[in-house]
């Protein structure tokens, strides 16, 4: 309870904006623009991690692409910006037979940037350690745990030294406002609050290894706990004896005896300083919390997902953090604020005003060397079932009681339970083929199966059957090798009812519907598409964009990377931005029937040229639900390229596409289209 009170009081101080002196002109200003840029900047660097935390991060698969490109650079950036404790420990585990020094050289290459001080990198690398071995080898896991415990014991001993004699690297300084900044170790000791110790295990490995790794870690922890309990009495006696010796000794000998007492007496919290080591504060035993970060994919269907959940039953649900990096994106997190903090949206966020909701993910490149992984899963499993469905749930959910993990997850789960399973009649799949010098999917060297029917494009229409959203199509669209790269949410509204003829005739083609667009990446933006009178003597209207471009509005603020935010959340024990087991199972229930049907009926994805908008069947599916196409207009620079690359719907396909279609038909039969489709 005392620790919770301490954490709550610190959080209250941290949330309180620092006092920024106002100028006289600001006090008298009629402007509605915020003048608190300095305060905003100070708050931007507040870390949710408790200041006295003893934190260790263990990365499994530390030599892989995910760890090298994302996890290790993110940890360094957080450490460099003082958003995590300075005595953070990082451990890597992988099959590669590396030494710690070799591992540090690997990290150096991963985090190197010429604009950053060399001293920061050198200091961070000293916090990094490595253990090699097989993931299912108990001896290797035991060696890893021994190394972790040795380094953590040495860190705790260093923390217990007086602030003046503590190594410079262990002074915890952060970028909190001055009113909330303090020496974490000293404050915790004065408050009589035990320090927390968190061990974060990051699984940057294939999912089939999760159960064996977590089981080995749990078994090792139980063995350590039994050994510690058996040796408690002897350890306490040895610590007491060493502490008394430190008390009698002076100078360097007293310091050595004190350090030895730390090694034996950490668990009992015993020890007295003597000589030059006098005044040392010995904190109570830190309570160890283990947190396991799991990367997708979480199974391939409902059955495999449920099996994975069962295999990890040795872990509590609150120890598991299933990461979906889209939930850590700034604009995704802003969806809840946009909805529930603005009264103008609350009245129109329903079926009476909204015509459709589209969640779109586009990439302008192919598999980029990931063909082996991608061919096993496809775009539906890789993007629609997790990233896009999670964003859709945030758009459709009711207001939660709070922003706690339990309340947010409960509302998202209600949405998922209201969605009927997807069917082939409301799904369009495609696979990109060669266009010019850009190779097709089956030509990718990492795609082994040259007869593969794996989809690289999918557009699915779902419905949320509840009073708010009944009848509103929710479109999830994702594809590779398309016109451009972006991810966005498009909320299209109904046309104005009963519009007068003067307005209806003022815009060529009639008044277009309003649209709210939240661009998640790149160039984070929120904009309204509204009607406006064209300046001049005549009466003409045109649709314009009312923009909130983050790069312009928040020039002094660097948007945090998704992995930065999510790793801080794990260390702080905040799971609001992570996926629960119930959400996973219900999301798979939406897609599993159609995934099995695609496999059993050997449905061939519709070919589309590399660099085009996707297969023509997507436009036909859109027209069935009252849309001209999925997504918004294209950039001017892209229109010309698409005109030459993509065949028109009412024109015969190009020779390259026709050849690819004939090849596909010869292998598997003609690509399947729902019977209700018509050729446009």
C-alpha cells in the first residue's frame, strides 16, 4: 500500500504542469491558440516508468532483424533520453556463439548515429551482456539466469552506496519537471518503500518457441526460490557477520567488507556502513516482477491461438504483454481522445450520420526478403486480423469507464463479439504480378512455393451488429505493391438530406459527402473534408481539407516511436495498449471460417500489377456497398504512373496481366469471384 501511495503521489506531481511565466501580451491576448509550448515540451518527456525501478531487459533472438532494427535501438534511445533508469541492464540470448564483447560490437552497429555522442554509446554498451545457447536447452537458460542474477545483485549493491560514492552511471536523472525530479534511490529509502525490480523478457523469436522459453524461465525461477529459502538462515548469519566486520573496519577494508555484506545480505536487508563506507543505506529486498512481451503472430486460426494460450498457462494474464505496435502509434492513441473529449463528434458517431468506416493499410513495395514468413501467413493473418481489426475496435467501441486496461479491453471485446464471421461474398483477395521491372510475388526469391495462392491484397467488409452501428460497413483493406505507402482511418458521412437545388448545382457532380480522415502514417494528419464556397463573385462550392498536420502544428515535438511507448508501458506495468487473450480468440473467430474456406476451395487470388490500386474485384466489392472505391484519391504524382501500370476496369488487361491470369487459371482454375459480382 505504501508503494502504491508513493507511486500515485509521484504521478500526481509529474502530471502537474510546470509553471511557465506568462507575458503581459499573453494575458491580454484574444487568441485561442495554446501558449504553453514550453510546458508541453516538458511534459513530453515524462516517463511512466517509476523513478526508483530496478529494470532488466532480456531479449531472446537478440541477433535477429526485429531485435537489431527495433528493440535494441529503441532501448538505447530510451536510455539516452533518460526515460529509463541509468542502471538499466540489457541481456541478449540467441543461438549464435558470441561473447559479450562481440554482442556489444553488434549493438554498436545497430545504434550508431554520427550525431550522437560517442560517450553515450560506450556507457550504454557497458550495460549489455550476452549468453548463447539453444532455446530449448535447460543448461543455457540456467546460465542466463545466473548471469542476470549476478548483474542484478551487483547493481543493487551499487544502489546501496551513498549518493556521493555511487558510480556516475547509476545516478538516475530524468527529464521530468523540476518539481517532480528527485534522487530516486534516496527518496525511496527515506519513504521506507521497497524498490521494485522488473525483468522484461522480450520474445523476438518465432511463436512456437514461446512455451519452451517461458517454461524454462519459470522452472529456473522456482528452483532459485527454493534454493534461496533453504539458504536463508545461513545467508542472514553470514550477512550479519560481514556487516559487523564492516562496522569495525575502516577505510578501503571497510568498503570491501560492506560490499561483501551487500552480496550476502541483500535478501535480508542487513548491513551497516563503516569507515569511508559509513552512512550506506540498505534497502529492503526488491520485489521481482517478470513481464513477458510476445510478438505476433498469435496462431494461424482460432484453434492454434487457443492452443498457444493453453501452452502459456504457467504465466498469469497480467504478466503477458501481447504487442501490436499499431496500438502504440500516436494517432491510434488519439482516436479515443478525438471521440470522447470532443462533444461535436459524440452526437454524430453513429449509423444515422456515418455511411461507412474504412481502415486502410497500403505498402508500395513487395515482401522485401520476407517471402518465407509472408507466404506462410498472408496479408489477412499478417495485417487484417490484428492491426486493422484493433483500430476498427477503437473506432467502434463505446466510451469506457476509464482508460485502464480492463475497461478499454472490455469495450473492445464487446465490439468483436458483435461482428459476424467474414464470408467469401464480402472478401476480395489479390496477388501482385510483374509490372515493368518490378517482379511479381511468385518471382520473389524468398517465396519457395511458385504455385502459392497466398494473398498479398485483401479487402474485407464487416458489420458490427449493435444499435450504434447496425448497417454501417466497416472496410478493412491491406495490400502490398500498391500505389503508395500509408495507413489511415477514413470515416465517410451520409450526404446532406434535402439539400436545396442552389447548393446541389453549385458543385460539379453534386455535393460530395463529408469525410474525416486520420492518417496514421506517414505524415501524421487529421483532416476534415468539408464543402466551402469558392472565393469570387460567382456561387460555386468545392470540397476542401481542414488540416491538422502534426509536423506543422507540433514542430517542437518529436512524436515517439510506437516501440518506445510500448516498452515504457511494459516497464511501468501498463497494459492498456496491449491485446488480451479474449480479444485474440474473438478476433480469430471472425476470420477463421473464411481462411479455412480459402484453403479448402483452393481460391486463387485475383492478379493485379505491381504499383497499381489493387485487383478490379475490390472496386466491384466497393460498389456493392455504395462506394466508388475503397480509400481516397491518389496523389497527383502517382496518378500518371497508375494510368500506365494498371488496366482500366472496362478495358482488356495488359499482356503481362493476361499472361499471369492464364497461368493462374492453368494451375488452379479461374480466380473465384462472388456470384453477385458484375463486370463494371
